[in-house]
C-alpha cells in the first residue's frame, strides 16, 4: 500500500483521468457555458418578442449585455491567472449560470433581464476559459481530434437546447423555455462537476531577442478574428428570428438545432483538413463559407435556404475559432491567445450595436451586414497567405529554436 501511494503521489490527478473522461467533462462544461448559457437566448428570443413584450431593439440590447459580461469574464481569466486553474471558480460559475437561467423566467423587468444576461456572460466566459485550459493542458500529449470533440460540446449544447425550445414552444411559453434550459444545464453540470482544472505550467515568456518577427501576420490575424467576432455574432443572435419572419415557426428552431448538429464535429473535421492544407488557407475558406451561409436566408426565401444557412454557419464558427487560436500560438506573438480573445469579444459587443438600427423593418439587412463583415475577415485572412512564415523556428535565434513552444499548441501545421 505504501508503494502504491508513493507512485500515485507523483502522478497528478488530472493526468490519471482517462482522456475520454476529460473530453466528456470538458464538453459538458462547454455545453453549459456556451451552448446553453450563452446561445439558448437565440431560439428563445422569438418567443420573448411575441409573448413577453420584448422589442427587437431591446432584444439586441440584451445580447450586448451578455457579450459585455463575456468580455469581463474573459479579462478576469487573463488578469487573475489563478482562476483558470480553480475548480471552485468553475463550479461557482456553473451554479451562477443555472441561477440566471431560472431567474430569466421569473421576471418581465427589462432591467433585471439586462443584469441577468450580463452576469450569465461573465460566468459563461469563466467556465469556457477554465474548461478549455483544462482540456488543452491535460490532453496535450493526445490527438488534437480529441480536443476537437471536446469543443464539440458547444455544438451539442446548441443542438439539444434548440430541440428543447422547439418542443416547448408548441406546448408552453417563453418562461417554460428558460426553465427547461435551466434543467438541461443542471444535468450537464453534474457531468462537468468533477473536471479538475490545472493552470498551464512552463509558459515562461521569451526574451525580446528571441521573439520571431511575425508582427505583420499577427496584425492581419487579429483584424480578421475581430471582424469575425462582429459578423458571426449578428447571425448567432438574429438567425432564428430572421428565418421565422418568412417561414413557419418550427423552421427557425429547427435551423438552430442544425447549427448545433453541424458544429458538433466541426472542430474535428477542420483539424483533419489541417493535415492537408495550410491553416491560413483553411481560415480564409471557412470565413468565405460562413459569409455565404449568413447571407443566404437574406437573399433567398424558403425553408431549404434557411436550413442550408444553418448547416454552413454551424460548420464554420467553431472551426474559425480553433484555426485562428492555433495560428496565434504558432506565430508565437506575445500573449497571442489573450489578444485574439479580447479582439473577438470586443467584436461581439459591437455586433449587436451595429445591428440594432437595422432591425426596425426586419433582420435581412442585419444579416447582409454580418455577411459583409465576415467576408472582410476572409480578405484579412487572405493576407496571411502572402509569404507566410511556414517555419517560425527559423526566424528565432538558435538558442530558442530547440526549446518547446510554450502553451497548449506546441506545433501547428501551416
């Protein structure tokens, strides 16, 4: 027994956990934080517009509140590093998310809704940062496709919560939709509860003389990812409401279920494609596909275009994020992931602000603006392909070339 205890003392608990268990736990946490806590608002929004006296303009304001909260939570994870390795912080945030979902159905006070969505955004960001850090750290020696399946938890949460709203809308009210989403979040919280976060170690910042000269490419990447944050969130917020304007009510909710189903395997698929094509090329392609998907229901009416749009959107928005963050880590720009996340979060705040004046007579103009912004992001991504540094190690002093790259992505095929 003594020998056994001695061996176990040298093996961190997180490492002892099986990779499959880590993926399930992290995926459940991401399903709660993003798929439900953040994005269930999209299929519930049409119910609140028709039953709760919510205007389209204030609906956009509530979306902005959630994104401001998300930015605050992301910044908290950056400036208070111990939160990223705290199981208590993750569990507290999961409980807070559950409480906000419950309380949304107990009030019709607009100010209360604003406060609840603000708090939910901050809690969502903390759970996301903690769960992703735990997954990347504990699975760093395993296939990146496992990490892709973990990210698929976001798509699973979107699909399941969208299906739940589709069922509830035929039998009950907007209040029941919020309460049902809370029950679903609680069930997934039980799965995520035992995830053991751990802060990344060995991430010593390089000295000034050791930094690769990648500033121009990182600037293009930062611009692209920030523009994507603006354009994608317009579709993510208003897609269901836009589809419902000219289609039967079930189509909008069904489209959102398809978004989740398409997002579920998306990160895995894009990871596999990265073995054949360069990441700058894949990023540009994913953004062009996403722009087409966002614009489609605004240009062509009918059920089929709406459902195709949902599939294209779901298949790309997680892929774009995983590719962009991997590129940021590969370029070895100081605090790349933090900077990209901040630009993306700011973009998500600006998206509803830009869209609000455009939704007075429907959502089609807002979707076209969102598609144009994503297309601009694709153009910025295309700049990455110009003399892209496929061997960053060759751009660093020799003393640096033999050191492992700090952070969750040690090698990125580009």
